[in-house]
């Protein structure tokens, strides 16, 4: 823990501790966990204690600086004899004024009771402003160098990422080691039974047929080369911040892989052959006309899988369009849970969510995913709605790796940051467990 009395060092140490705190949380979020591990929780609490201690030290150091500045100013005005020599008159209104005068208070005094002393101070302040700001400004070359920019590095703005909501809705499993593909045997056509026509005659005899479904292991990776000087000289750990950003993008790319990947034995949900296709064609789409299409998607999952769908996934713009719908009397058709009259089509969770669970429709939880494509169809302006039984699709994942290498870039004083993971998606094992709503009715919505 930093014990230096130097205010810049204390501030830099606090910025570093806050950045470390954010990295702990971001690492857990990037791994798709909503809770910290025991080790992460211990580190989190330690960082919080360190920040609290640094805040106290910074407050003490700032107070010491203020006292030193006041003492120095008094000493500078006092000569060798101890007598104060005034070289310039202080401004009328200033932060260290102990008389209690202020510009706002004097303005009120003049307005309410025509206070002549307050009016004189206001006049003197106007002349001071005119005199002292006539030639100089905050423009460089005209005094601006004395008004430096303030960089709040510890409050830096990270890059917004969409996360991996759909990838978290399917069955998650540990990727087995020592293989580059995962194959599942499957009964393609089954046996059969039938009523025996008469006694002592042959009974139904139908042979089952089998095949297999394979999921190839894919590698998703990224890198960033960073100068050693940036690592050494920045008040925050830039290597940790960039690794966290790479991990966040890794989560997004896994979600995109689950949604749209289109390669042999690596099919995303929207690319699987044999799914339930529900077409919604409409030049002027409405939520009321979409409603039976959603019901059809739920029905087809049940009839093809003989088990119910358990989730609905759509783009945030589609859910926003649904929540904007009103009936003929201007009443909204999507209301928060608990305020549900008979005419509603869906219910929301009561708060706006950028990703994840937002409400319920057709009896299913609705999740929005900003990684859902919006450039599909003939007009490249359609999105899709997925209705599925998530447990029937399996995403195998390895352990995400985040690494830093100095040796490979030592000749140019750089560090290579790298993240990667191995994934395999078994999305073709039960195509009829997936319904895809598509068509011109899902073009860019208007509000």
C-alpha cells in the first residue's frame, strides 16, 4: 500500500487501485459469471480497503498543501522586518476571503435593499475583471498555457460491448481436451410398432437407422501490441485494461459464433438446416400481426421436439418496437409485469435493459441481444427472432487465456497481449428445437 506523502504519487496510486478493482469485476463478467470467485472477492475487498486508505492520505496531503500555500503567501508579503508589503490589491471576490462577502450575496443585497457598500464591491469587481482579462485568455500563446487540461485517467471511458446473452442461454459444457471435434451418435429414424392384424401373424418390423452430428473445435483469438513506455509511464495498468477489453470482445465473438457462424460442423443457430422456418411478410408490419407468427414458432418447437420452447431471443430494436405498440385506444400492448390487463401481448420486467432478460411473450422469457444481425433479407435490413429450447444446443468452451509476452517483442521494447479460447457448438443435434421468424415484417422498425 502506498504511504508516500507526495500528492501526485497518492493520486496515481489511487487511480491504479481503482483500475485493478475494475479489472477484477470485468474479468468475471467476461467469463460470463455474475459472482466473483473466493479469490476474486478477497482481492476485491483488499482493493477497496486500499482505496479508502489512499482517500484519507490524499485528503491529509491536500490539507497540508493548502496550509503550506497560505503560509508561503504570508511570508512572501512580509519583508525582512516582518511588515507586510502589498504589491498588488487582492480581488474583491475570492475563495480565501474571510469577510463573508460573495458576488451572489452582494447581488441580492443591491436588489433587495439597495446596499451601497455591496454596489461598490460589485462595481470594483467589474473593473477588476475588465482589467485583468483584457489581454490574456485561455488560448495558447495568450495565457492558455497556465490553464492546462485535466486528464481524469482513472475515469477513462471504456468501449461499450454487447456481451454474450445468447451464448449464455444454451447448455454450457467444458470442452474436452485432446480433440479437434466432438461427434454425437444419433438415431435418425426409429423403430415402429403396429397392431397385429390377426393372431399368429408377423408383427411390425422396422429397423432403426443411425448417423452422427459433429461439432468442430474453433479457435477465437485476438492480440494487441503495446509499447513498454505506455505500460511504465501511464498511471493506470494499460496492459490490464487492454487485456480486459480483449476478453470482452472475445465474449462478443463467441456470442456471434453461436448466432450466425456458417461453416461445416460449426453452424450458428441462424445457419442450421432443418429448423422451423416461420415467414412474416408484411409491407407495413404491426405487432398484432407478428403475434400469431410467434405463436406458430412456439407451436412448431413443441410439435417437432415434443417438449416446450423455453426462451425467445430478438434484437433490442425489435423489443423496443413491440413496447411502442398501442391498441386502437392508444393503450400500450406491452406493460410491466404486475400491471397486466387482458389486452396486452407481452409484459416487460419493468426497466429498460440493453441486453439480457427484458420481459415475457407467449409465456416465454424474452432476451435481447445486440449481436443479432440486422442486415439480413433481400433488403439487407431485416433482423430475426429465435424461439428455442436452449438445453438442446450445447456450447463447449475451454478456459479463456489472457497472456502477455515481452520476449517476442523485446527488440522493439514492446509487449504483445493475447487472448484466446477454444469453442465447439452442437447446434445441429435437434434442428426442430429451433424456430426462426424471418421476413420483410422484421425490417428496420419505425416509431
